[in-house]
C-alpha cells in the first residue's frame, strides 16, 4: 500500500509528469524570490528524491535549480517505479528514521509488507513534515487522523483503492508506537 499512499499524499500526478510540476515550481520560485519567510517547496517526488540524494535542505534559488536538473536526469535514467522505490528507501520519517523499512519497524513494529492500508496512509501523512510530526507525537499530541483519511480519500479518487477498501480502512483502529529519539539533537 505504501507506494500508492505516498503518491496520494505527495504527488498525485507522479506517473504523468516528467519530473517537475511547472505550476508548483513557478509558485515556489515566486515565493522564494519575494523573500517569503517559509516558501513552498513545489517539488515532485522526483525532485524530493534528487534533493535527498544530492543536495541539502536549504531553500535558495541555486539549490532549486540543481534539484530540477537532477530530477530531469533521474527521470531520464530511471523508471517511475525505480524512482518511487528509491524514494521510499531514503526518505525521512522522523529524526534518524530513514526509509520505509525503518519507519515501519519504528512506528508499527512490523515489516513494510505487513502494513495495513491505514498504516501505510499514516506513514505517508508523516512525509511532508517528519520532524514536526515526530515532535508532536513526542509531546503526546493527539494523532491527526484527518490527514490519514484525506490520503485514503485521495487513494480512492486516484483509483488505487476501492470505495469498499476506503470504508474498511477508515473503520480500522490505528495503533501507532511513538518512536524514541535515537540521539539528542544538537
């Protein structure tokens, strides 16, 4: 379930674009150039993979252009499924929690293949802001199921799950283990 949940959460047009979203990129560049305090990323999964593999998280124009160039090259040499697989193996799910295997073990104490539909949607809901999500969970804030349900609805709308699967997943209890921080941040 994780590939479909990730696409529903992060990049619904993943299989239709060539590595970048022109409109998203334009908005991100406009915000960056205008000095916006917290500019949007505007990145596709391919661009996020490029950033994770080759760049740092700084938000400046040069980094954004490099990200685009790397994304175009990734799209040229890899299939969409390969890009998605690599992304899921390197993406951050929390402090020192990288890749789906580690995230699945940390949050649910099970291998990725054993994740339920709702658990996959939960992990996908962490991706936009893994550090923020992790800190909120550490501070015992209530689990935000609206994000999970939104991803499940996006999966249904994208036809990766049926309406029946959606209803069953929404009824399912979600038992998340709050991972322990592996080391203290500097």
